[in-house]
């Protein structure tokens, strides 16, 4: 096992943004586990599989190859980086990620992806299930209002037309679902460094994390 930086936190807390920067600056392989759940959600939509058809979703995951290459997400060789960020996928990804057998498959994939590399991995259950013995553990947080505003800004920049209210409602529903899962629920562990980024810039969050990692 190489060095493992594990980050958990709710949707929109900035995990992806800071993990990307730290990966480059600290020479770590970035693994976005949310993108993996999104890839399966996207594939389910493509194959007209309903979220209630758990066996079919599990089978789909068993036959899926997910890769991260040059900051892009690939499913069975196809770049799906943009497709997995649509509201359609975002609406169904949390319930899909509650399927226990699917989690087993993806957690296994995540551990294999890490291999012996030095990695920075972010999601909801990284510090608790995937790598409870990670070298460094963080819990990144921010208020619901602030997280919704960030997602809204991101969407505007991408040309996506979704109202702030709809984003806030989606995030709040996902928070609840992600925190109340039978397996892999989002929890803040005592041994994680807690960072509330509500009033911090990205650079300030990165600096706080670097202070921990680069000792
Ligand atoms: O980080 P994100 O918003 O892209 O994640 C999408 C969904 O995937 C999130 O609502 C919960 C789920 N997820 C999970 O259950 N476990 C993870 N390790 C990462 C994401």
C-alpha cells in the first residue's frame, strides 16, 4: 500500500476541487469515487434499467470497466466525463449507490485502482470503509447554502440551466440519503481532520490540507 490521502464529505463541499489540486501539487493519483457511482447510474439510464432493478444494476457494474485517464472518466473505453454530471444522473446516483452489492463491487475496484500507488481518494466512505487505515484522513464540510451556491456557479459555467432551488433540494436529499445508508454511510470519524470550508477559499483549504500531508 502506498500513501493514501482519504477525503469524505457531503456533496459540494469541495472534495473534487481540492483533491485535483493536491494530486498535481503532491504527485498523487486522484481517484474520484463519486464519478464511479455516477458512471453506473449513467449506464443504467442508457440501458433503460430502473433504479429498483438492483440485480440488473449489479450485473451492469460487474461488466463495466471504469478508468480515470488524464482527468477524464471512461466507461468501457468511452469518455463519459460530461454525461455523468447531468441532473438526470445526479438525481438517481444516491439511491443507486445505496445498493449494497454494487458498493462491494466498486469498493473492490477502488482498492485495486489504488494498488501500490500514492493516491488521493474522495467520496463518502473512504475514511470508514475503503481505507479506514489511510495515511491521512479528512472530512470536508460546508453549509448547505454555500454548497448549493458553489454547484450553481459550476453549472452556470458549464452552461447547465438548473435553478439554485433545485440544486439545493437535490443536495439536501442526497445528504440525507448518503448519511443514512445501511452500508457506506457518510460519517465523520474522530480520527479525520475536520475542515469547514464555508468561509475559506480553495487555496486556504488546500494549504490546511498540505500542512497535514507534508509533515
Ligand atoms: O461525490 P459525488 O457527488 O460525485 O457523488 C455522487 C453520489 O455517489 C453521492 O450522492 C453518493 C455516492 N457516493 C457514495 O455512495 N460513495 C462514495 N464513496 C462516493 C459517492
